[in-house]
C-alpha cells in the first residue's frame, strides 16, 4: 500500500497541474548538481565524493541492505568520459547478438581508486534486488563491461537500464559452453550500485 501511495504521489508531482521551474533553476535554488547519479560505488575505495548513506533518502539502497559511510557517485556523463568498449554477446532474452557498449568495470574501479590491498569480491546491485557477487579475480578474467548502450541506444529504465554489468559470454570458453539461458546468471541489469569488498 505504501508503495502504491509513493508511486501515486510521484506521478502526481511529475504530471500534475502546476509548472515546475526549469532543471537549471531547481539546481541553482537547491544547491545540488543538475545531473542524475546513476551509479554509486562504495566499499574498499580511496576516492569518494559523497558521505554516509541515508536510510530515508537512499530508500532503494536501504531496502537492499546497502549502507556505507562514504561512496563515489557517477553520472551518465562521467561514465561516458571513460574509454568505451563494445561487446557482442548472444542475449538469452531473444537468442540474438546485440552490441553493448560502455566502460570496462576495471576502468570504473580505477576511477574510484580501489584500495591497494587487493579487493576480494565485487557485489552488483540491480534495481530489482538482484545482487550477484564475483571474486575480484573473476571480474578481471571476464572483463566486465558497465554497459550504457545497447545497439547504439542508451539503456532505459524499464529495459536493461540504467546500466547493465555483463561480460562477452560468447568469448569466454567456460561460459559459452553453458546453455544460453545460464550464461548471464551473474550479470546485473538495472545496475545502480557496486560494492567493493
């Protein structure tokens, strides 16, 4: 019931009567950035740009058990400034090859300054609550990509977006031998948070 009320109120705010100030005006009056944060990285990192998680304002993280004292937030434009790579795996959803493009996860982790004490695992958090984890060695071996685009189009909410953490399953021998439906079991679409442990 509370979720429905939240969604109803949110929709009323977005589409209700009345005129909202422009995005620039809102940012100027609130003192906040104009761009939406789409990825939060926390855990064993050296570089941070935000403080402690807030159980009220960070509702999705709170619901998924993600709490931290400090983190690094990335906007889409920050991710797009990193070198992009493209992979072309056969996707389980339609059995077709799709091109997914975005920065390598290792480049994102380098940006946030993964601690010199070698991290042991990476935990992905998707908006649906799915939170697969991989050893750091497997993350390096599989060369995960944080996809921002599919077939030349930005990933969208309601689809695989805002981000999709995945690997090129067609190029990894131990994964390509599996049935198609099992090749992406550890990949997180709807990615919004990465924890370095």
